[in-house]
C-alpha cells in the first residue's frame, strides 16, 4: 500500500495534538441526550410497521426504478409525498432532496446568480456555507443575529439591478437559539430581499403540529425558500425545499445535487410520507417535547446553571465550557453516570466556545432531565 501523504498525516497529528481529533462514536445504551431524534420517530415501532404496510398496499402501483429522478427514479410516491409536504407546510410546492446537505448545496450553488449577493449569518451550517462557496454570487457574512449590521451591509451593496438573498436558520444547530424572524422578515421586505430559512432543527419542535418556527409565527408567505430536513425531528433520511412552483421548476433544471444523483428508494420516500402523516395527526410527542424544554429551562435556573447556557427555547441546549480538555472531561463524567451527552470541540465551534450539547426529546423523563442537570452542576461548580 502506498504511503499516506505527509501533508494529510500532519493535519491529523495537529488535530490530535489539539485534543480535537474526530472519531466515530461507539454505540451505547446510555440515556439519550445526544441524538437529533427530538420526538422519537426514529425508533417508533408504529411508524415502522405503518411504512411497511403502506408499501405492501401500493406495491403494484409503484412505477419507476433506481436512477436519477429525471431518468428512471421518479416513482409515483414522490409526487404523493411532495404534495402532502407542500400542503402540510402551506407552501405552493415541495421538492425532495436526498439530504439536507444536498438541498442546501443544490440551492445555493444554483439559485443566486453571478450578479447577485448572498448575506448569511456567521453561524450558518456548513452545508449552507459549502453551497455558497460553489455559487458565482458575491457573499458576505453578518454577525450572529445582528440585524443592524445586516442592514448596514444591505445599504452598501443593494441596487435595483441586484438580487439579494438573506440566509439564516430558524434554530441554530450548535447554539439552539433563534433569530427574531418577524424583524428579519420586515427588514427583507423593506429592501426587497429574498429570505431563505433553514428549518432543520425546528421541524417537529415548533408549531402546533411540529410544522416549524416559520409557520408557528405565520410567516410562511414571506419566505422565498424554506429547507426542511427530515433527519432530525422526523427521524428519517432526506429533505425538501419549499417555495413557489417556479422555484421547484428551476431547481429541477439547475440544482446539480438533485439532477446528478440517484433518487431515494420507494421505501425511503414512504418513510417520509408516513412520518409526515403521523406528525399531522398525533400531537402528543410534540407537546411532550415542549413540556420537557420548559422543565429543562426551569431546572437550570433553579440550579444556578443559566449563566453558562446559551439562551434557547428549542430542543438544543448548550452549556459553554471553554477548552477541549475540560469539556471532554465533564462529558465523560456524565457519560459514566449513564447519560449520553456529547462535547462539541474546537474547531467545530470557535476556540473558547467549546460546549456540552444537550438534546432534549419527547421520551426523556422529567426525572432524567433533573438528574443530568444536577450532575452538570456537580462537575462544573
């Protein structure tokens, strides 16, 4: 076997020296405070059986085979599922992608044109940033949730001949916080900008039926595009871009991550449809998650932990514990007590912003939430 390139070896050694080398986690039986399965759909046996029963019932009616959706992979379930998603989210159309990463890369690499401008929050997800890097448009970042700076940038670069796209997330994956979306909508409309919102960590969490933060605020008609990712709240693979029929047609024609890939199998699409149908009719898990978030926030105040946490009303709760070594040590101590929490290290987050990322779920009990916060209090103070 050829020798591994020296430059790559050096990069790995540097990561290891900084105590920041990523390794695949080993499966465990700890109490789950780490996964994105916020409302328990990933291990819901009822959903599993419903998906298979649905496939059995419609098996003879499925047309299509594996391949790009533009060639042979556009089986009938796609249209049924996209129509259901669009109706659920009060959108004119929906287009399914294989993942949230594919959706963001496909959108940002194709929609903004060479003469356009993209303005994005500095903490936007890597998939958004990678898509922007592939775009021919100019791009500028603004400080996290700082709309005064955003407006100043708009004023500097805005003309009637330029399309401006403002990009943010309704719930940020590493902080769990949210921007003031009403203020952002007002700002985008003031300057006639196109607002794009990634709702990956809001689906299944916010709204009466888990529709997401945009719909819970009744702002869906003010958004140019919403990216809904299914690998979090819905516990399955894939994503959809919501928007106008014209946007869907454009993406089908120009989004390379949609065009040049094999479409999802009928089983995968049926899983998405079944999850959405369950979300539309069963509110118990969504409501239980909301109660757990309230309980968590009340407990951290009582224990004096509020100052170390990023403000969040979402399922993502982050305690800032600077230093890779320190945060890894505390995570290990909590894991040894039976709770699965993950340390988030630099360079994934900026140096000095290392943290414990605690994910709440509908299936976590109030007792478990209280216990993990008591442990954290013991190890931090």
